[in-house]
């Protein structure tokens, strides 16, 4: 049999469990009935009614667990329920009317159940039967039933018919039950054993269930004919057992349905031989009664004749099918021969055409070979050159530097390596799109090549990074002249498609052989370090490598190494600097990040924040700052501290994340804060990178009630048209302007202009970096709504701000 398992259905398992419990109780009752005669009669008549109803309900509930057999199981469940209804009618006639006739209206439920069993079994999925298969199956079932009928006539039927003499309808209905069950069992087993269905646990349980029903029906008709049947006997238990086995079969689910076991050849041959075995058994019974006369022996004789006739009919069907198959085979053979001749003719024609194409093929092979050689040359070029610009790539540049170093070593000459990173390229990509960025990179590549000699090498490493190798350099001044020429070329406006004009610049790092490195890797690494220093120096300049830069690079690497995991090790914390209103009252606090490393000590934010932004660590750190600041504000609320708002600085990388607004929303919700209690500080450069995306996010944040502040206003690339359209609520004047109030007369007018601009746009203005009373007096005169600086309060730990304020 195929492996099987029980399906997992809660309601179906429950009803099956109740069915099994009822059958167990029924068995106990049959073994040890109790009570007076009336009580025993009532219990015996009613005990297996719920058994059939629950068994039918189990089949219906489990039907959806059998894809392809849903209707079959529902029909079988209906048959069980129909039997239970019939038993209810029989119990009514017996217990209430006290004189149940046979046959009665209850037999309608029993006969309907038998028909539903047959319909359900035929609805199970099985291999489709041909017209000849169906006829042969019908004859095989008739042979088996007739053979069993011969034995039943001799040992059972004659006595039953004699007892029901004069009651033909009662005898017919009574015999319909066991013979109907036998027909169903024969159909099920013949279809299964012949390979038309799956021989598994399901079929085994259904076969046992039908066998139990056959035993019960046969015993009932025999005992009923003899007048010895009583309710509550072992016969009733077999009916209940049959219902239980049907319900158990519905709980099975076949595994590997598409590869079901079809039975060993011996078993299949035995299934095919069943009709002949039935005929042999009938003849054996006939021979055993030779010499005896009487109605029983005549019945056996005519029954054997019927079985023989059915077997002969089966053979006639087999011969007719064989003749049909033989005729079909002859027809197919003729068609095959004709196709072979036709195919031979086609092959002859194809061979002639093939000979004609051979010369063309040879010519095409030569052409294809030439194309492949050209393609290999192109692939070799592509493997060593950048696809976008056509410049040498990293691998080819490395090879050329190594060749140049070998030549310089032989000639005792110098060699320079320049590392170039474009300033402002990302803004072009973000605002104009990648197509414009690609066009810009191609123009930059052309300008770089125009700026050097033919024997020098320009390469693109990726993104907006380029490298240049200069051969025959006499001194550092020669390299500086070329680098300045490159800078001038890069600063020229670039006209792109769609009448777009962009301006960029470059940061250049330079290393020299032999003083800055003896191999290609060192020279490129040192030029990269120098370029990074040029970036830090304000971009758009040239920096030559010096050994001291290694220490700076090592320090940066050390910061990066220890910063990884600092958040998990709880080395990062927040301090809070107060903001005051015009009256000197506490108007809020700004959250500032601090890092104390066990290995590096206190690391200034100016040292580790750029590293965090370059490495992407700023993303988890930024989320932590938002969560921690909101948590602390909620804690102050619980402690009764009157702090209206907390301000948080947001990095560009963090703000650019698609889920940034959701991160802020979840933090507010988690700590039960309102949006008006939070202020996010952005830089000017952030809001002009991708105005559409920034505007969408800012609008979503303002919809939550969150205030938006432009930090360090006046030091970046201010775009007043953006300020007029974006939902910004606050301008923070950079501390450089505030601290210049004491030293430069013009600073007052600058701050005055910024305050006027902010108020004209409906924004609050915050003065940062107030450190002297004079500065405080001036910014309040200018109308700054809030002030911040060491004069009014330094950044402190959160516990220093505890305590309610008046």
C-alpha cells in the first residue's frame, strides 16, 4: 500500500472521536446490557443512530481535505446520514408503534444509503476506464456476485426465501442489502487491484467497512427469517463498526498521490483471475452435490450455469476487444509504413539540399570565425576598459602602473599617481537623473584625457572616481602643473542634453614614486589618502601625500573599527542643551550625541560623525538617537519636568531612507508623544538634493505635527525659492554669525537680515552659540524667538534637567 497519514482537521477529528467512543460504548453494551427489558429495547434501538450521524458528519467535514474527492466524501457522508435517518424511522415504528412491518418506510433510508455508497465510491478519482474496461468490469462484478449467490443459495438464501414464502417484496429488499454491499465491495476492489485507483489505507478501511455491513445485513436477514433477531445483539455492532470504518477512511490522506503503488504483478494477476476463480468455486460446489436432488441442488446447478455464461460473455468481450486492437494495429502499421516511405523521400530531398548548402556553410563558418575573433578582441578590450567612458579600468590601470614603475626604476625616473574624486556629482545624479550623470562622466573622461600627454594613463575606478598615471615626471612641480590643468578643466561648465548646464569641481590627491611608495598598491593608496585630505580641506583643491597623513588615516581607521559595535556596547549616549525663549524660560532642549570609548576615551562628534556617515553606521545610530530622545522626553513627562520639545539632528543618509517617516512615527507612538513635542533639524544642503522627495517627507512629518528646523542657516547653499515652498518652521542662525556680533559690525546686519527673512516666511528664528551677555542682548533685540549657547546652558546629562520648573 502507499504510505498514508491522518489529515489534521479539528472538527473532523472531534466528530470521529465521538463516533469511536459511541462504538466502544455500543460494544460494552452488547457485552453487558443492563436494566429491564423496556430499557434495553430503547437503548439497543437508539444507540447506533448517533454513530451513523456523527460518522456521516465526519465524512462531510473531512471532504475538503481530499482535493479531487470532495464530492465523493460528501456523498458517502450523506449515505451514512441517510442510514441513520432510516434507523430513526425504524426505532419510531418499533418503540412507539410497537409493530414495525418489514418492509417499512425505514427501508427507504437504508436503500437510499446503499445507493449513495455506490455513487460515492464511483466518484473517487481513478484512472479513466475505456468503454471496453467498463464492460469487462461490469461482467466481472456480475460473475463474482453470481458465484457468491450460488454459495448463498445453498447455505442461506433457500432458507431465507422459504421463510419469506408469500412475501416476495420482503425477501427482495432483505437480500438487496448484503448483495448490494457485495457489489460495492467488488467494484471497489476490482478497480483498485487492476491499477485504476490507489491501493492505500483509504481503500482498505472502506473495504473493511463494506465487509462489516455485509456481515450485519446477512446476519439480519438470516436471523430475521428465522425469527431470532433481537435488538442489541452483536449484529447491530457490525453496522456501527462499518460506519466507524467509513469515518476513519475519511481521515486518511494519501501521500505521493502521483506515484501511487499499483500492486505487485502477482496481485494484479490474481485480480484478473477472480472471475475464473469464482467459476471454479461454483463448479466445485456443484460437483460436491452430485447425486443429490432437490430445489437447493437445482439452484446450485442453474447458478453455476449463470456464472459459466457470464464468464463466456467475458471471453467474448475479450475476443472482441482483441480483434479491435488487432485491426487498429494493422491500420497503424499501414500508416507507419506509409510515413516511413514519405520520410525516406523527404530525407533524399533533404540530402540533396544539404549538399547544396555545404559550400554556403563553409563560407559562413569562415565569416563567423572572423566575427568571433573580432568579438574576442572586443571582449578583451571590455575586460580591461570601463564600459561607460572607454577608459582603462582598475585592472588595466594597475598593470600600467606596474609597468611604469618597472621603467622608472630602470631609468631612475619619477612617476606620479593622481586620485581624482568629483565634487558635486551626486547632486547632479539626484536632481537631473542617472542619464545626465552618465553624460557628465563621459565629458569628464574626455577632459581628463585632453589634460595629459598621450603616454600618460587616465582610468575610471568606478562611480565618480578617476586615476591618472604621469610618466617622466621630473619633480613635484610637474605633477602640480598637470593637476592644476585638470582642476581648471573640471571647473568649466558642462552643457548636457535638454539645455542643462552643470558645474562641478574635483578633489585631487597626488603620490610620487619613489618617495611615496615603491609599488602600485602603495602609490594608489597614498594618493587616495591625499584625496580624502583634499576633500576635508574644502574640496576643489590639490593635496600631495605626506607621511603624516598615514597617522590621520590610521586614526580614522581606528575610529571606524571601534565605532562598529559601539551602539550594542552602549558606549553612545545623549546629552541635552537647553533652548530659552525671549523671557529666559526653558523652551526646549536639543539632543546631542556623545561617544565614550573604553579604548579611545571621549571622541568628539566632529571626529566620529563623518566616519559614521561614510560607513553607513549613521543609520542605526540615527534610529537609536530618535528612539532614545523620545524615550527621555516621555520619562521627563512622567517625572513632572516641564520641557516642551526635544530637537534632534538628522543626517542626510538617514533622512534619505524610504522608511524615515515611519521610523519617526513609530517612535512617537511607542512613547505616547505628540508630534508637536518633536523638532527635526536638517541642513540646507539636504533640502536641495531632491526637492520633490524632501517636500513629500517634510509634508508627512508636518502632518504629524512635527516641527522642521534648518540648522546652521547661512553657511550652505541657500535657495530661497525652496524655503518659500517647503513646510519649514524654524531657521537656526549659525553660531559663526552670532559670535561675530562682538567683533564685526557687519555681522549685526547679516543676522538682522536672516531674522527678517525668517519672519517674512512665517518661521521662528533660533540663535545658536550665544556665549556673551552682549550677544544675548543683541539677538533678543533682533527678535530671535529662542536662544542657545554656553552662556545660558551647556549640554548636560538628562538627570540634570529633572525637577519641575515654574
